C-alpha cells in the first residue's frame, strides 16, 4: 500500500475581525474594488504545499438566520477570480470556542452553491444536519483567497456578525 502525504491542520480565522455589515463588492472597475485590488483586502495566503481548502462559518444569530458570500481566489500577480456565490444558514450547533456555554454563536449548518465559477468543482459537505457545513475547493495555481459577505448585519433573518474559518488539505 502506498502512503500519501497528508496534513492535519486546524481551522484558522480567515478574517482578522468578525464581519458585521455587508462588504463593499469587488466590481471590477471602481478604484479599490477592481479585480487587481484584492490583495488590499483581508486575504489569506494559500499554503503551496496543499492542494485544497475547506471553509466553514461561525456567526452570531439564531437557528436558520442566513448570510450570503462570494468566494474569491487570486493568482500570483494579484488578479482576483470568483470561485463561487454561496448562501448559508445557521444551525443549532454552538460555535463559541472560548465560552462553551455561549449559545449566541452558531455554526453554519446549511450551505448552497448559488453559482460556480471555479475551473474545478466547488463542493459542499455535511449540509443541513445541525453540524458544521463545509465548502471545499482546489487551490492549485492560486496564491490566496478572500470571502466577501453580503446580507449580514442582523436585518430581518440575517446573521448579526460572521467569521469564516479555513484549513488546508
């Protein structure tokens, strides 16, 4: 039997702070929001030793509160390429890693891919089970990534604040 190299990585926050309002969209033409301005945002650098990324979301809100997100990759020259548009909903699994009794932070348990733009398939695993739904995709050929949020901030059934987490594999 051949043993393949594997990594056992933990989840790391993808943004330096919780997102509490809609991000200004990358629109391709406005200064600061062009496809070449992505590295000025709260981006992560991909580990070149890994071939893929898994993203999960924790948020402050109630069961079934929703959010929208656009997942972006960027190349070595800093050009952004959209990978997917997703919609997510919170479940009942508690997500506060610092206070085990805090029920205000929950894991996203349902994720739907609304539109896919990546050259390879973007996948969702373990959705709608009141556990932790995961988005996975290939990162080969990209230098980094960014998650742009919309429908965040607590209006109606929106989540109040959200944090994306990632790990490589």
